[in-house]
C-alpha cells in the first residue's frame, strides 16, 4: 500500500483543492479508494488522512495525540460514499458529550454540511443526502458495549 506521502509525491493527490468528487486515486484497490465529494468536505486531506482514507482494509487504526486530524479524517471517511444509494455511515463515540462538544464530530459535520444539500435531523442525529445515503451519530447502547 502506498502511504499518503507516496500518493502525494506521485501526483495522485492534487494540489490544494484540485481533486474531483468521487475520483478514484488508486485504480484496482477497491471502491473505497475515492476521496469524499468536495462539496461536502471543505478540506484537502493531509498525508496521514489520505493514507487513512485510501487504506484497502476494512478496519484501520488512526491514533495519536490531539492535533493530527483524526476527527476530520473520520468524518472524511464517512463522507466518501454518500453519493451511493443505500450507503449508511455510523460514527460512534463513548459518550454523548464527546459527540456534541465543541470541535466534536457532530459540530464539525454540521459546519461542513451547513450550506449543502445534506439535511440534518436533530432528533435522530443523522444527515440524509439526496442519494438516499445517511450518516448517523450515536453512542453505545449500554456501559458493557465496547467500541
């Protein structure tokens, strides 16, 4: 697998803002090898975020201290397939406070999607997209649930 720096060095990651919606950056690696639609994602992924977004595995670990862009990378990942009917993304945090505090997933998503065709349902904590796709935000059902 190529790292985000390798991809950027090979010219597949465009200069600031030049990638196209749904562009497949690494042909042959699978359907998740696309960047999130630009109209929903106002940021160009950093090299670490790009490596996360283009990871060919079903599960990936993106860790580290505050600051390397984990929350934005997670949101970018959820937005990758919102143009596909039947897609449903679920973003979890351990507590509702973690979901809803300043700089949290919900706040960031609402900022990114505020002037788009995505529709926020506050009671369901869910964005719906014209394709029929959704992204939901939730916490585990009980304390024994592990995420």
